[in-house]
């Protein structure tokens, strides 16, 4: 991040990955706006980030329902502008419940895709107008190929991937950027229910570094950790008759 790009809005700032990135940005002296549902948790994170060198403002809000453009306007006034928007919020859902509960499926798709798309479009409009800025969005390797074990979540992240790639294309003409980070397995509260965590599991700090890197430079799509690019290339190319015999 250059000396002038340091006013950062974090959507879903209580996310473990987002917090890891915020700590790195705090050490750079950034101004951070933390948006999320749990005001008490955000205040705790904010206090820690201030000790690490950041100026922090907290905006308690449900990212699913709040007006994205109006919130970004208000935060831009508070921060004196916006250089980076990090969209980190998301829900994993329970695939078996989603298959029998259409309302839960709609709710997951609304949180992970519909509302996220609203934020992305609002941030892109702002960055296009100001001819600078970086929109960083957390997708998932789950969006690379639909699998029986989590295809509703995967579909929400696949939709987000296409949207962010399109925004990256659009914003390039204005000198601004959009970038999607696709994590693999990361040990965060979202995956706390998964007991056996093997060698493919990353810690949120690794994702924090990937997020901060992506805000500075790089292409519109990156995998984090990077070995997931190779893993997903293989998974995408397994022929369906073979793939359908797996329990992935
Ligand atoms: N962990 C993984 O293995 C993994 C892998 C690939 C991609 N991802 C993606 O990485 C991103 C970050 O997740 P994480 O792993 O850091 O998990 P996490 O620590 O559980 O963070 C998810 C955050 O999303 C917030 N959130 C959910 N709905 C929200 C809403 N409507 N408004 C505001 N905040 C909301 C949650 O806030 P509350 O505290 O209010 O619930 C929570 O802080 C997510 O998009 C996730 O899909 C995770």
C-alpha cells in the first residue's frame, strides 16, 4: 500500500481473516472503518487495532440489509475518502439443511451473493468516479466446481467470482482495481466445527497477508495459499464419471 492509500472499509470486520489483515494495515498506520453486526466484538477489535497504530471507526450494521452506497458515503465522510474496500463477510450454511429449506437457501444466496454484489457495485461506482481504489473480495475455491457437499455456498461464491472479474475489467479503464481472493481451508470460526484439520489448512494470518498484498497489486483472481491454484486446476478437470464416484 502506498503512503496515500490507507483509508480502508472492512465489511464483516469480525471475520478472522479480515482481522488478520486489519492488524497488518494498523501497523502501517491506516485509517480503518469496521462494519459488522456485533458491535461489542467490533469495539474489542477496534481497541486492539488502535494500540497497533490505526485510526479506527466502528459502524455496527448488518451488511445483508443496510444501504451499501449510503453507508460508503457516510464512511467516506468520516475517513476523508476511501482507498480500499475489503468485503470479507459470508456464511457457510449447512448443505443438508439447505436442500430441505428453500428459505435458508435464499438467505445464504442473499448474504453471500445478492447483498455482496450490492456492496461491490457501490464500491466500484465510487472507485470509478475517483479513478482510483481497490475492491478486495473474499471468494472461495468452493466456487470453482460444484460439489455435492457444498454447492449452494459454492454457487454463491462462483457468482461473486464472475461479478468481481467483470468489475476488474470495468475498473481497469478508470485506473482502479477489483480483486477476488479464493481461500482454500482456513482455520477460522466458520470452520470451527470441522475437527480434523490436516496439512492443507491455513491460518487466518496467511490470509491476512494475502489480502494486504492483493490491496497493493496483483491480478483480478488469486488463490490463497497459492497451492490451491494447482489443486483446483486438477479438481476442475476430473471427468464427471470419475468425479461422481467421490464424496467431495
Ligand atoms: N474459513 C474458510 O475455510 C473459508 C474458505 C474459503 C472462503 N472463506 C470465506 O472467507 C470469508 C471470511 O470468513 P472467515 O473464514 O474469516 O470466517 P469468520 O471468522 O466466521 O467470519 C465470517 C464473518 O462474516 C460475518 N457476517 C456474516 N453475515 C454477516 C452480515 N449479514 N453482516 C455483517 N457481517 C456478517 C460474521 O459476523 P458475525 O460475527 O456477526 O456472525 C463473521 O464475522 C467469508 O466470506 C468466507 O465465506 C472462508
